[in-house]
C-alpha cells in the first residue's frame, strides 16, 4: 500500500508520517518512507511518502499509484490527488486553506472544499474529512487526521493503540499529554 | 525520536527506524570516528541533528560546524594526520568550495584515515545544480562508495572506515538526497564504548606532507598505487553484488538509489534481466564487470546523472576486445537529468527493451493548481527589508542575490534579485557589474552565514580595488535556510556559548568607510539609508538586522509566558489598497470571498511588521493591544 502525505512546510507533515511509519512497523509490516527536508520546508509544498507491504524496495510512489492521500491543506489535497491518487483510493484531508502566492496575488484561481469533493466523486475516491473547531494549536492538525485514520480503521493493522504507542516513542511530558488528548477527542 | 541520543550510544546491537543521515552517526560511533566536521547544506544537515541528540559530554567524538566546507575539510585532515579517524560531510556543491584542499588528500599519508561524506542532489531538491561528484573521485584518485539505502549507508560507512584506516587514505561516501532521507528499520551492531584517547601521533616522517615540485611525483605514484591495490586486492569487487535471474541475454549494471528503483520496476516484469549492482564505483570492480559483460549479449547501464561508469565500462570492453556484447548507455539528453525514480527507470528500460516493461501511459495528470514554491515566513525580517529597499531603488537598478533564505526575494512580488550564483558570489559579481554601471545602481544581498563562509575575500576586494556598489547584509543571526545552524555572528557554536563576531566590526576592521545599520522592521529608515548609501561613490554597506522569526517564534512557543498574538484588519478602515497582499505579500493575508482582506490566524505570528505597509493604518492588534 502506498500513502502520499502532503502539506505546507511548517504544518507537521513529517511528524504525521513518522507516527504512521512507527505504527506500521509495530504492526509488523515492511516499509520504506521518505520526507521532504530542506528548502521546501520554508512554506513550500512538503511531501512524505510511505510504502509498505510484503517487500518494499523504494519509498518513491509513482504517479497514479497512491492508495491513500493524506493532506493537511486543501490545495495540497487536490495537488496530490491530481498526480498521485489511484481511482477508488482514499483521501483524508484537514479542512483548512493556506493560499499559495499565485492565489493571494489574484493570478490563480481560488479553490474550495467543493473542488475536492467533485474530484473525489469523479474518480470514485472516498473523502474523509478531519477538522477540530476547538483546536488552538495548528501544529496538532496532524493528530486530528491520525484520529480519523485510526478511529475509522482506514489502514489495515494500524490501530488506535499502535498510533498511541508510536506517539509515545516520539513525544514526552506535556506535549505527549496534549497530543494524546486531541487524538482521543477526535476518535469518534 | 525522543531517546535517539541514548540509543545511538547503546552497547548492544539494536534495530531502529532511522533515515540514512541518522544511520551514519551510529556507524561513526561504532567505527571509532574521533573527529567530525561539516558546513550545513541539504541533504546532509540531519547528520548534525542526530549528533545533537547526544549530550555534548557523552559524545565519543568531537563535532563542529566550521565556517565553510574547505575549513571543515582541513580540520578533519589535520586531525587525521595526527592519527584520528576523521570525517567531513557536506552537500554536493560544498565539494567545490573544499576542492582546493580535497584534491591533495590522496597524495597524503593520512595515518588516521579520513572519510568525506557527500550529499549529492539529483533532482535538485535543494541545490543550485545537479553536479555529479563522482567526477571528483576520478580527478583526485579517491575511491568512492555509493550506498543505496540507510542500511547500506551504515554498512558502507563501516567499510569505508576500515579501508581509510588500513590504507591510510581518504575515502568518499556519496549519498544522494533520497538515500540521506529515506527511513527504514536499520540493524546496528554492538559498540564497545569509546576508545582511550591516543597520544598525538603526527610525525613528519609519515609524510611527506609537503607537496612541492619533485616531492609530488612519489606522492602521486602512491595515490595511483593505492587505487590499483584496491582493484587488485578485490576490494572494489567485494562491493559488487550480482542478482541472477537466469537471463543470459540481458544484464543491467547499476548502483545506489537507481538500483532500488530498478528492483521495484522489475517486480512487475516476467522476464527480468540479471543485475550487477556496484557499491564502489571508482575504482571499478573490473573482474566482476568483465565477467558480467562476457555472460550477456546486451548490457544496459543505469546510472543517475553523468555517464561516468558507462565510459569506463566501454573502455574496459574495448581493451578486452569484447565485441560481442552490446553496451547500451545514455541516449537522450533527458537521461543525464534528474533522479532515476521507478518511473524514469521504466521509461529508460522501455526505450531499449520494449518487451520487458509496460510503457508508462502518457501522463494525462497535468497539475492545474497554483504552484507553491518556498517563501519567506510570516514575520521574516528579509520581507520587511525587501519591501523597504524596493522603494529606494529604480526599476533598472541591478540586484545581485546570494544564497540563503533571502534568495527567495527574487520571487514575485518582490523581484529583488536578478542574479544568483553560489554562496558568497554577490559582492564580486556586483563589482564586475559596477565597472560599467552608467546611471544604474548595483546592489548585492548577503546573509550572515554566507558572509563568513565565502564573501569576505570579495568584500575585501571591493575595498582593495575600490569598487562602486552597495552590499545589503541581511543579518538574522543564524543560518536560516538550512535549519538554523549557529554561525560566527550567533553567539554560540555547535557545542557552547562563544563571543559573537559582530559583522559590523569585521567590516570596520576591513576599512569599510560607509556602514549603515538598522532593524529591518524599520522600513522607512531602511529605505532612506539605502537611498543614501547608493549615492555614495565607492563601496558601502547597509546592515538590515532582524532575528530569524521562525527560529525566535519556535523558541518563544516553548516558553510558558508566551502569548500568541495576531493582527487583524479593521474593516471599517480598510479601503482595499491591497499593499499588504500585493506588495508586502505576507502569507497570512488573503482575500475572502466577501472581497475583504483577512488574516489567516494559523499563519500570523503577530509580529506587526506589516502594519507600516498599510497606507490607511487598517492593520491593528485586536482591541488596541500593541506588540
Ligand atoms: C557551498 C555551499 N554550501 C552550503 C550551501 C547550503 N546553503 C544554502 S543556503 C545556506 C545558508 C545561508 O545562510 P545565511 O547566509 O545566514 O542566510 P539566511 O538563510 O539565514 O537568510 C546554506 C548553508 C550551499 N548552497 N552552498
């Protein structure tokens, strides 16, 4: 299975991927993953790719072969789907917009949530929305997404317990506590 | 991972999910590497992040970020001829800076052994070119290893350390971006704990260490003999692995990440070729290659970027009169460009063996969306500076950019940067332009890390030869673009607090007469100062200073007392001048469907640098609170 994660630099796509990868590993599945580092992290499109299954050689996903796209932002949801998602795949997205420069300058068109849903309908993609209106710290939007994935069992083998275990590997103290709280609140 | 530092020092073997860069650090520890140096540059800085996870007192080696790659290389070399196994790492283009020293390394008897880790960047994820540093291996008579995965990066480092030590030579370890950054579960060995510190072992009799005229011939002979020995003793052969698919017609020779892409592609092929995967690509594993050539009718060579291996293999076949095998190398210009991803490999195989793989259906998935290039962060002092400086310049003035976050100023709407070359190049390029400037003003932008890295000679030259332009120093106290590494103006090095080296004083010491300094947030004043500076005949400097707000905000967010602020638009005042959106262009501003300008609260850090850009003062803090 191939998971293509995208967002804007600073949104926490890397952490989301790291948690998923650890949960996948705890489930005993072979994987390879790769994140964007460097230049793009300054407000550009950032991407994490995870491939897992019986035997995985490379983390690089080919166009049209992502079974799941996870997007932290609506433009990036559409961008990743246009190139990577396979028909019949799953999109998990956080409902927020960070407009790219071209849109802000009025040179490119704005997009709306409906554009995403239209694309999904056309390509028979199930769209799963993540949103927490009470969330103050944007850095935890990734945890709200993880709650959707684990809560709905969207990735076989990746259970709520394994996600929590992975979070415990990566965070400590107060940080872990608040992240777990947001995760649990968004499970249902 | 929270316990990474402890894990890296574990005495017992263990497995852990890490990226290639992190795997290297464990290999450094296990192999007893004593001195490690670097200058930051993608895709390698995460090696230093992994090092920083180990408490300073517990690190079994010395590590520093030096001022540039050449300095870093010289420090590692100095340590290595004193008996310490040493490693230097940097990005692809870093080797250009280090090359004056690097080219001599193989001439020297490096008694401790030395490893040079390169982060090459096929696909240009974070670099100004795609240079293939394997050329340097050949040019400098240095053996080079090319791991394909994090596990192999770790394994190869250990072997490189052995080789460097036993032969007392430099060894290159070339990773590419996706080898540095791929994450997998890597198996590590045990570690017996730090070595006892040896005494200083430098002895001129181990040399000569002085490459002058006639002395160089025996030194060069030694370097060449070492290479020969590596071939003859079967060391390069020991890194080559063959994958036998019982295909006597077709074989593929490949290495590094392209090997993994190939394996991926071949999972869908019902007639896979045999594969010879190289680990050491210079000197070549001749015996294994010759054998492979003899066993097949057609050989495709799959190597990313340049045709290094191809040319050597063709020569080998020619010398051995192997006229029955067809060797297929690069064909189209595109074959020299970009990463060899599974898609690219599929295309390459399809064009020579169309029956072996399915063609890639023409990619009808064109991206229609507005692109999202990297940009200056909310609150960035560089944005404030660009906004102000633009107002001081004429449209035809020439703006020479340099490397760093401020390079992003070349993007619209700022368009502050007509030229960029490499680190530290802007003052000298500006000097050249100023020789015939007519009525145009010449501006050179410069970052603080870059100033210390490579700009000082050209700044001194501007004074020495009396060039006529203005340098604008965008001082943010850190090496921002590569992840906030401390630099000489930061007041800290990698290991401890140190005195800041104030750039202003350095410039004064050089004898720069006209130095202006202002907080980059004070736009009016900055604009006036630039206007003044450009009218000065000769070399002038404007220091536009403001701490990196990404770094500062991250630090502040961890403080208990921190209250996140945001600006908002007073809709009763706003008359849609749109200067905040169209000229200042902080990512926090956008136009809502209602047509009103709104502030994205997820992005705004409440720095307020935007407030002065509004002609009607409509950008305010809620209920009159101020910064
Ligand atoms: C020779 C070389 N080494 C390293 C790099 C990687 N690099 C790109 S930007 C940059 C940092 C520049 O820092 P600074 O000059 O302080 O500017 P800032 O990013 O802080 O604005 C570095 C080290 C490079 N491009 N070339």
